[in-house]
C-alpha cells in the first residue's frame, strides 16, 4: 500500500500536525515550551515523572502538555514498561 492509498489519518502529512506548514512553528503554551525544551536537550527519552521533576510542573500539567505536543507532532511517546517521551522534528520522515 503506498502513502497515497493509505487510509485517512494514517499516513505522513495527515492528522493535526499536517496543518502546520514547513517553516511554520505551531503556537505553544508556556508549559509546552518548558517540556519541549527539556526533551530537546535530552539525549534519551524521559518519563512523565522525570519531566515533572525537571520542570517543576505538576504531573497533570505535564500530561496535558505532552498530549498537546503529541497532537502537534512535536513529541513522540514510546510504549515501554513506563511510557517515555522524546522530541520529534516534523518534516523529518522516519
């Protein structure tokens, strides 16, 4: 199945992050900026607890920021024993 033939919402360039054009930065809240800056500066993924500790933000705020950043295509979650997160860079196909 080629990208052209893939079901809606499953291919590259689809979903909420698709509305962001190359060279455009999506609008970020202050909490999202803090979490994204931490993830970009790390060489490995981080858990919600680690992000909460590093940012000084409450766990609920971190979870909300991560969900929003995932919707914007700026963060990826890893389904490990304890879910962890890393920054991803839109426009770079993997």
